[in-house]
């Protein structure tokens, strides 16, 4: 339910290591999400380190938006280094881009998560105009999941109806970007992606546990699970 | 005029090193472009290695398409490691994304090159619908350059008129992707981005020189320079 975004620096004073953050949070985390800043700082080997020290899935979030051949090469390196899933943009379209990526990801056993919208205001300018088309593309490609922002919950509600139950919704934008823990789950998301609220706090363990409790509570309250 | 895309593997049998490719091509290359595959394989230090062994500018092409804070952190790492320019997508919009990136890039002395369209067919699905708006965004942000595909030359011709002379046009899609060397220059581009045609050939030196000659010839013939 909780996906922890590992974007350095970690700790209130930037003084915690990746390993410390993982140790303090893995008991309540479903998957760790790794972006460019961490991989540039620590090298691609950090993917396997996070995977092995946490025992959790690792989602590599470079928000890929390249031609098919370049993404194919990129994800084959990521898969060899232990990635379980990759995040890619939907707006690049299918022919010569997503088709190549999805085919290759199936061979590699990688889950594909497609960005349909983003948390910042600028995302309404071009992305949200094509919300329905981008969602339809996801359904046609039948990938593992989508990214939708907790900062615009109406998009999650609409998407849940279109996607049915099998395609997972991952939702960033909680904490520093403004949304409350549990709010995206309430609206229909499967996972909330949370980073700085936890990783830059004084006590990541306590904050992560508090977030997880709020998510469980939201799940019970809004989704009718016991 | 020639920007060489360093996407491994290099050489006809994948047996050449980055350093060999640079040695064989730097006399005709304006800048080297480095993408995710090379940085994942060799680490972020490869940026400075390419810069120092070539004496040329290095453009880091991750096709960034993130929220502002993540891109800010990413480009500060790239600048510390010797990058001269970064390539970023325009469709993410300005507020909370490109505005943050452009402001930070100015502090860091990094050139920003914005992707307006791409070479693959899927790019016509969402990107090209917003061609004029994406170009206007570039003019408003007043960045160093744009990326436009040599596979759809009419876009370059139109863009040259809108952008005037000061914003540079970088054009990929030549060689393996189908366009002829010199064709984008003829249409109004300042630089042609070429990769595999040169880097995966039997003799990168000879092919690079041949490409460069074709570009010079196109420049004289189509753009009226002596």
C-alpha cells in the first residue's frame, strides 16, 4: 500500500544512508521507488542493494520518454540490475515507443507502470487534456499499472472506473506536495507513493508507521474492506 | 553541426570503447550526446571523461520529464559531473516543472534543450497535436534549443520561422531511423544528432567524415552560406 520514494538526501539533516532509511521503513513498505538522483549518485548497483536489503520490490522511476530502441536498451540494463518495475510516460505514444518497451518488458519479466498525469500544476497544460486517451492506451496495452496524482483526486476516481480492478493505480503527491496520507487510497488508488514526508523527517520509522496506519484506515473506511 | 549520440554498443561487432569512438570522430563533431544506457553502464563519471577526452561540449539526454524538484536535483548532479547541456521534454508544462528546471539551469550555467517532437511514429499521437503551443513555450522560456525530428522535416521548417535565428534546432532521426545526412540542416536545423550510423559502423572515422561533408554541403546549398 505504501511505496517509498528514495530521493536523496535522507534524514532531517541529510545525514541518513539509504540502508538506514530501508531498515527503519521496510516493515510497512510494499515497494521502494528509485529515481535518477539516487542512481546517478550511487550507480545502478543501488537497485539490487535496495532490493536485497529490503526484501521488497524495486520500481525504477526514470519517467522514461524515449524512442523504443533507447528504452529497450535502458530497461534491459535495469532488469539485469534487479529492477522489478519501470515507470514510463504515456504521452510518447505507442508506435515505435511504448510497443517496443512493453514487448521487451514482457521478455524481461518487468512490470510497466505508465504515467497518465503528474502532481505539478503544469501537468494540466498538456497531459490532462488527453486524460481519457492516455487511459485508453493503458487499457489497450494491458500493463501492470498507472501513475495518477493525489493532488487531483478526481482523476483517480475517474480512472478507477475505466481501468477496472486489475490495473494498479500508483499515486504520488502526498506530504510535501500537499495531499494527505490515505486520500488517494480513498479515491481508488492501490498504492500511495510517498518520499520526503518520510525520508526527510527526524524519525522516518515513526512517520512511515503513522502513514501506513492512515492508509489502512482509509482502505477500511473508503473501500469497504475489514 | 554534427552531434554524435553515444549509445552503446559501439563498433560493428560491439567491440569499440567510448574512448576509441571519440578519438575517431572528435575532429568533425561539435558535441557528444550521452543518454541513459551509457550512464547506467559506465556511471555518471563518463560525462567528464567524454568532455575531457574530446574537448567538446557534452549534452546529457535523459529526456527529463519529471516534477521540478526531482529535475533540479538531477541537473545539479549532472552539472557537477561536467554536463554542458540537458535535454528535457516540453509536454510536462511550465508550472512546477520547466520553470524550476530553467531557473536552476541558469544558476548552474547549463544549456536547456527542449523536446518539441520526436522521431518515432507515436510522436504524432499526442506531441504533434501541440506543436505550436510547445514551440511558443520554448520561445517564452527563451532556452538554448529545441529537438525536432529529421523524420518529419516540415516541423523543422515551420519551427525555424517561429524560433527566429537565436534558438538552436537539434535534429535526430538520421541514418538508422531513415533520414539522410544534411536533410535536417537543409530544412533549417543547426545540428544533426547522429548515432548508430556512425558508432556501429565498421569505420566510424570514415563514416563521420562523410556525414560531416554531407552536412557542410547541405549548409552551403540550402542555407546560402559560402
